[in-house]
């Protein structure tokens, strides 16, 4: 769970997550928070919970924090890893469902899509996210309905093989591209998005979307010289 | 004669670039994608360098290797451009490697310092 300045909600997000995971007897789990150089009390708040807290010395962006999480999963031989937003946007039940679906669909990278059933999402967000999915398809040739979703499940193979360069939010699209390049199977399952005033204030707007497109385009062009 | 000087000035740079990328690939220091892209890029540079001037002459009804229209400035400018492209390409690769090392170091330090 990459977290940047999430002191207000991190405790409740971890507690809810742990409560749902405890209901399932099939899995042993570890909640790992990557505190990405937060300037508020995220580290202190997170350490009050049962989660493992990894503090980034420098702020590395969501992409960098997610990579650290996957690196931790690799070093500790996790069979499955799940990444989710720390702002409470994702329902813990969807995380548990992701673990089940990953095995059921035999996928390596499973993306929780908010757009398969976009109830509760504003039109602006639907348009912005669909636009970014189309851009991802145009640039990288892979189409998923929600390329920017933070809720993703990774198989052991994906944990071992996935790597990307982007540090910002554009890593979501780049990850899909890298997964395709590594011949990992990609699948999606529907999730709900919980929008509170807090998550709305933290979330991405369509202007950030333009920035993401710009960086993805740059990434695609640079790759030609790789 | 001037065309020959142009080729002699630039050919070593292009050959050096090709030898570099082939060596790095054989030593498994670069991915096959980078290897393929680099081979294509430098082959295109080589073809353009060798072929553009004779083609220009032929299209203008002159003998292919008549280099009267080629000035010393043209030779220096082309050589500098090819050299800068070579240097920029190498620097970008080094920057990329350093960035990756720094990122890995940061990741490792963060995980180790977390005490787990």
C-alpha cells in the first residue's frame, strides 16, 4: 500500500483491511505500507497498526513506492501481492476478491476495474480514465478498461518479472505494457470505487491526466532508442 | 576526395557505436530490444552518411562521387553531429543505468532500515 501524506485515514484503512482478511482462513497475509517520504504523521500513524511500515528516505512517487512493495514481496517469497490505494478508495472486500479471482482466472496481473461497473463515479472521472485507457492502447497496444486503477493483484511470476521506469502515476499504464512485454497474462475484475470527500481531495483530476499522457508519450519515444 | 574525408571521419564513430552495442549484447549487458533498436539506428545513420551525397549528385546529373560542392564546413558539421549523437546516446544509457542503481539502492535501504 503506497502512502503519501495519508495520516488522516491510514489507521482506519489498515484496520478495515485486516478485519476483512481475518475473516478468510485460507490465507496468511501481511499488510505492508510504503510510506513514500510523507511530510505528515503517516509513518507514526501507520506504526500504530499491525502493518509492516517501510519508510522511503526520499519521495519516489507512486510508481517507485509500488516497486518497493513488490521488491519486499519478492524478498519475502510472497505467492501473491496486492497493491491498493491508501486513501480508502478501495473496498477491502474487493482486495479479498482479487486474491480469489487471480487464481480462478489464472492471471499474472489482475486489475480491479472501476469502469466495468462505474456506478458512483463522476462523468468527468469516467471520461478521464477511459481516455487514459485509450491512450494506453494507442501507445502500448494493450487495452484494459481501467488502466489507472491502483487495486492490482500480482502472481508470483509477476512479482518476479515486473519492472518499470516511471515513478509517477503513469506507472499504471507502463506496468501494463511491461506485463505484455514479459508475456504475463492480464485480466480484469469489477470493483467498486468509494469516493469520500477525503479521497476526492487526494485523487487525480483530468489535468493530471494530461500530464500522465505527456509522460507516457515521452516514455514511448525514449523506448525507441532503448 | 572530400567525400572520402567525410566518410573516413565518420565511419570510425559509427563502427565504434556498432561494436559497442554488439559487445554489450554479447556480454548480456543490454536487452535484445535495445540491441535491435541501436543496430537499426546506426545502420540508418551509416546508410544516410554513405548514400545521401552520391544520391544528391546523381539526382543533379553529376558523377556520384564528385565532391566539389562539399565544403570543409559540411564535413566538420556532419562529423560533429554524428559524434554528438554517439556521445548523447552513450550518456543517456549511463544515466539510465545510474538512475536504476540509485532506485534499487533506495529501495534496498528503505526495506533494510524498516528492520524487517
